[in-house]
């Protein structure tokens, strides 16, 4: 499978602006993906200690 390359001369300002947003979006997706694993584990743990949902917040 060949990897597509982008010729810098073919990228206009709008595309550069949109590409510049990708690292921030990738960080947000990574955070929420990790939260899908973290919260289903930590909530029952805190509830087993006798804490309610209002007793702990992040």
C-alpha cells in the first residue's frame, strides 16, 4: 500500500488552517477514548467505598 504525499504547493490557506486543528482534536479524542475505559472502573470502585456520585467529582 502506497502512502499518499501532499505537495505543499497544492495546499491552500484554508487547508492549512484545518490541518492545524487536527492535533488538538486528536488530543480530545484520545482523552475521551481513555475516559471510556477509566470511568466504568473508577465509579464502582468509589461506590464500593460508600461514596455516592455526588461525593466525588473530577
